[in-house]
C-alpha cells in the first residue's frame, strides 16, 4: 500500500466524495487530473475526488494537503 502510487482511502457520502491517498506525488500530473475531471461528468454535480498526500505509514499527512476535484476543476485542500 505505502510503496505504491495511490490508495483509495475512503468514501464520505455526506460531501459526497472519495478520498485517494497519493504516495508518489510525481505521478499526480495535470493530464491525470484532467482525465479524472472528465470521468466526473458521469456523477452528480456535487461529487468530489479528493487527492490527499499520504505518509510512509499509509495514512494521510496532517495537516491535510492535496487537491479537491469536481467536474469543473480543482482547488487546493
């Protein structure tokens, strides 16, 4: 898990969103973010993907740092 590129960490239905821990941040490219944004067209308008930087222990870094993505673009967390 912690030696890979990413890991689906959890789903929050109150937002609604999916959290993805990213361990190899070099692989979180603009092209990947653009492709993910296109996939979000299939979901409700308020659905989010949250890419969060993961630590070596396999958990989110505190404080959280990352990117929240909806179908219209991204914003820092």
